[in-house]
C-alpha cells in the first residue's frame, strides 16, 4: 500500500510528527509512504529516512501543481491529511487556495482528525474572522482519530478509527533524565517547568485581528508575573520563540528556540511539569505518555475590566486588575492562546478523560494559576492524583485495537491498496 501524507503546516513539528508516528506503526504492514511537507520540517523527514516533497507558502496556488506532480510520480493508493484542521487552515491562509483539490486525484482522502470534529462545534477564529471549519471530513471514507487527545472510546463507527498517537514515547530513564536536566543547567533540588511556545503564536502579534493581536502581545506579561511568584528553586525551560515581556530572571531560564522532535521529547520528559495556555498543546498531549504533570490556563470569559471581580471566584488580584485596565477593550475568551477556538476545544473535553490528566485553571485567577503551578511542581498529593489519571488514560489507550491491524482492516474494507 502506498500512502501520500500531506503535512504542509509551517513552523510546527506536531503535524509532521503525527504522520511519522502513524507510518512507524504501519511499517510492519509493508506500507510505502511519501510526505509533502513544509520546508521548515525537512530535517525531521531526513532523520526519519522517508522520501518527501518540499512546499512553502511562496508557492501560493502553485502548491496544487507540486502536489499533482507528486501524485503522478508516487501513485498513492490513498492520501492522508496529517491533521485535517492544519491542512484546511494552511491552504486557506498561507496558500490562499481551496484545500480540497486533493480530492480531485481519484484516490481516497483519509483525514487525521485530532480534534474530534464530528462531535463538537467547528466555529473558529482565523485572522480576526469567525469561520467554520469545512465539514468535508464527514464525507471522507475513514477518519483517523489519534489518542491523545481524542476520547479513547471503542468501538466506534465504521467510518472512524481510534489509534494510539505514539507507540514508542515513554518516560525517560533516570540516567537520560539526569543528563538532559544537566544540559539545561538544572541542579539538585531544582524544579523544572516547561513552557512551550510556537512561531505562529509569535506571528500573531502582527498578523491577527485586533483582539487576538493584543492577547498575543500582552498575555506573556501576566504569565511572567505568575511565574516570578513561584519558589526560587523553580527553573523555566522555554521551547520555541521567547516572549521578552515574560520578564523572567535570566539565571532561571533555559531557552531552546529551535529543536528536533527527539530533543523536544527529551526536554519534556526531563521536566517536572508543563504549563500551556493552549488546550491541545502538543506538550500536554505527549506529557500523558512521558508521565509528566501539566497545567493548562485558559480564559472562559469575555471580560471588560469592570467585570473581573464578579467573574472570578476570589475577585481579581491587584496585578490582574492593573493588567486588565491596560488591555484595550474586553479580554476575549480563549482555549488556544492567542486564538480563541473556545467552542471547538471545550467540546473536545466533554466527557473526555484527558481532562482529568491536567489541572485546568482560569488564566485571570492569579491564585488559582500560581497555586496550581506550585501544586503540579511540588505537592505530592496533587502529583500522585494526576499520575493516576494519566495511568488510567494510558490504560484506555492500550486497550485500543492494534493500529496496524485496524488500519489494514479498514483499508481492505474500503478497497485501498488492491
């Protein structure tokens, strides 16, 4: 069977890594693959040893010709969208072309649906506009749903396949963990908190709509205030672009603006906890598999400064009040900082045991965030509770059918590869 993977999302390892993970699990079935990837991810494909075709947003509509040529030369039995939403969004925004030209090649298109789009609302914000994610995946012959972060329920319908998102990622050995911690300057007694950012979050400071742009610019200032309240033996590992207005003391920060997927996984596994303001952060997902506790801080309210005290259980702290007063207009709710995406992502968590694997706090509740971070870093009872939830979630993943067998059965049912 020959599979062409479309992974055109720029400046992130997530989408390409998910595709590579699936290929790894299908290796024993004799699957041959080819990737269409953004040029930023070339090193990842070189390291994996799979053939690939490079694309970039400079192609514009010409991306269609490049993909058409690749299809003619590789002759795939199916095209796999290595993240349906990423494919849709990249073509809509970066290439300014209809994403669904991939359905014109006469082979089945199989989307990897990371967000359970069939079970949630699809309304999102893109560059200041509210748009609805295309529902084409509901008409595609098979939806591939990786866990995490989807609900690990089985059985599912004939047009869906749940599978473990990564079959190899495990907690680090004590020796490797110690080596990685030394590489970031951690000493005995230090606690390491990972805070990941992505290039597109940095880009939103100039490219997004006004409210989202302000969130991208201003929220790090508030986060930095919270992080500086943590005990002095807390050290911060920042992967991705650094937001200078975090204002963290340089001696407590390790920066890794660029990294490989392997290095990212090592950093994640070596830390004591992860914080994110993005509900489906790659770090939070993979923290379940590397057995690292996490905290996600989102905003469930569209708040003008005057309403903060009434909206927050213990009222707004002086620092939050000051921050709100400087924010131009109401602070928009969000589940995917600085994008909002609240209706989509809050639906994904409904009745989903993934929600129990992390602490979830309101970003404008200073005490909740700071106390929550101290708890995931230092409190044995909280760390043990979250460890139990992660173990239960991993057990549910392990009960899913074998990925290679499930995919082969689905392909045979659909006549793929005959």
